[in-house]
């Protein structure tokens, strides 16, 4: 079991500043370092790799220091994000911290790639 730190890449856009925050590759049982996320305008997460019986959720917190109480985040329909196959979903809440969570078994070689657009 490893602790997966995010990798941050600046993305060039015509309409503002954007970043890709990626955790991976990861496997079942790994944990994730939360990314500080305040000030974002739009967020989406793309999860891909070998899922097996794993589920990826997305959690966030508005704590000011390193978070200890992360809670489930939701898609635009108000449903808690729960990804069981490769896909992309938008994240409704803007939080100070954000991270994926992998539960279940058999995940391997997976990546969670968060794209954040920040207003100009």
C-alpha cells in the first residue's frame, strides 16, 4: 500500500488558467494525498485503468489545515460520485481540499486525473 501524491501540470487554454492534477498509477489499498483546490471554477475527474471490483469516489473538505474529515462530493445531478468503470464526471462542490478514494479490490495501474479551470 502506497500513499499517492498528486502530480500537477499547467494546461494552456484560451479562456483562463487550468491545471491537471493526477494521482497514479495506483492500485487497490493505496491512499491519496489531498490537493488544495480553492478558487476553481470548473472541475472534472477522469478515472482510467484496470478497475477489477474497485470503486473510485471523490472526497473533499473545507478545513483550512491538512484535512482530517473528508466527505463525499457530488456530480451535477446531486449524486455522490462513484466510478466503477473508466469515465469522466463533473464535480459540483468547490472545496479547499480534494482527493480520490479507491475501495474494493483488484484495481491496478489506475490513474485519477482532475482538471481544474481557474477564472482569469
